[in-house]
């Protein structure tokens, strides 16, 4: 863990501004005076551990960054970060595998906060067939894999639409977390053919309500939409950041074809 050297008050102010809250509005939410909040942000007053956690909760600061806040104020971190392959995570990892397996015969994946592949079910092979080995060397970043011209990028029928959707999701994550790794990932993906500009027909699928993934295959175009699952009761950094993406069949042809292929 990189210890945060920025003053805790400045970090608090940055998170408040990121959430587009004035000092007065946030002070009211926190049930403290605007004067006290101002003193905390300028360093004239030091927040207690309890107050810091209270403010972080109201600002919806991710667990990883809450630990950094505590360190900046001189307190010990309170949120654990368990390795997925550790014995302590065995039960939770089984829960992840159960969710993934229950979605078969359709693909489902689990990814970390930087969209690196953590696990996938058997149907994931539908997406990986024909992908060069160098793109499948761990850690496999699923966004890099989907936009790379030698990855799925060459097989996605609505690539412009899908690319714009990915950049939109990444921007939402960056706005919420200010994660440096995600910012670097965006720069890399922008360098791929097509850049960041939305393609023709953006948001045209499903009446403009859902962005489909239309994948070319020998059997025809397979259409999917995704559903996202998170662990809402996670109190560990690793599992709070874990996201499961389930690919649902977007039409009857896709559902029937995938079932036949997986059978």
C-alpha cells in the first residue's frame, strides 16, 4: 500500500468536490457545522477516527481510499485486503465460482477494479476462441481484450457503439474513484483504432436503453447484453471491488446457438 502523503484535509476536500457538494451542503449531511468542516479541510482541526469514517461513508469513498484517508490522518487502516487465492478467501471464492457456473451455458466473468480477469465460467471459451496467446497471458484485461484489433475488436460488429459504451463506463468509474490505474487504461485504449469517438449508431440497440455486444461468429451474429453483480455486503477491499459481468442472450437466435455450441 502506498502511504498517502497529502494532508487529510485536502483529501477530504477533493472527495467532497468530486461529489459536487458545497461545504454547506456536505456539513448539513454530516450534521456538523460548516465552520467545523472548513477547519477539517484546511487542517486547522484534526478529524477523529470516527468522524473520518463517518465523512467517508457519506462521500461514498471506496474502502481502499478510506484506508488511505485513515493513514493520512495518522490512524491504522480498518479494511482488510484478502488475496483471492488465500485460504481465508476460500468460502467467498466458492461463492464467486457458484455465481459464474449458475449462468452457464452463457458466458460470465469476474473482474477486479482494473478489469483484470479473475475467473470465468466454461462458456467464456466462446469469446476466447481464436485470440492470440500473447493477449491471453495473465493478467488478462478484459477491456483491452475486447477493443484490441487482434482480440475481440476484429469480431465485434458494432465496435464503435461498444467502444463508446466502454469509455463511458470507465469515465464513470474514474469520476467515482479517481483511480490512476483506470486513467492509464483509458489512455491505452484510446490509442487503439477508432480512438474514443463514438461510432455510428451509438446507443441504437434495444431502443437506446441497453448497449448490446454483437459478436460475429461462424454461426452468425451473436447478440448479448450484460448484467453486473457486486457483493453488496462486502467488508473487504478485494471483494468490494470484485464485479461479475454476466452476458445474457439478446435474442432467440443467440440463446439457441450458444446452447447448441455449449452442448
